[in-house]
C-alpha cells in the first residue's frame, strides 16, 4: 500500500515532503495511519499497473523494508539478512526480468 501525509515524514533516515505519496514498510504505514498522521491512498500505477523492478545495484542500496517489499511483489519470501535478500533478488532479476528483456512485471 501507499500513504499520503499532510506532514513531513522521516523514515530510515530519509525525508519525504508533506503531501507526497510514499510507500513504506507495512508496520510504519499502519503506525502513521493509526496515529492520524497519514491516510492510505491507492498506489499509482506504473505503466498500466505493472511494478518496475530496479537493477540489483539499486536494490542493494534500498532499506530493508523496501527490499522486502520488492521481494514480496516478486513472489519471494524475503530472507532476514541483507546479503541473502540481495542474492534472492539478483537471482529473480537475472532469471525472470532479464530473460524477458524488461524490468516491469
């Protein structure tokens, strides 16, 4: 899911301006919505509702929550440790995405 807040949001050292639609880990989104700071909004569709998967180099720079979100969207049960998640994602990216010649699924 995604949320929108009338307030600035700071999560995992990253700031999001007020009014921006952001996607955070589910527990963080729930905490903000339950606290009245944000509201759930429909996720913007990327190219007709498809999800854009970043290359493994960019995936490695994401927060743990963002990495897990990408893996779940890829149909993968995320590993607990970052190196294992990167290995899972790289395998997925190479086998599925690169084989199709595209990064949207």
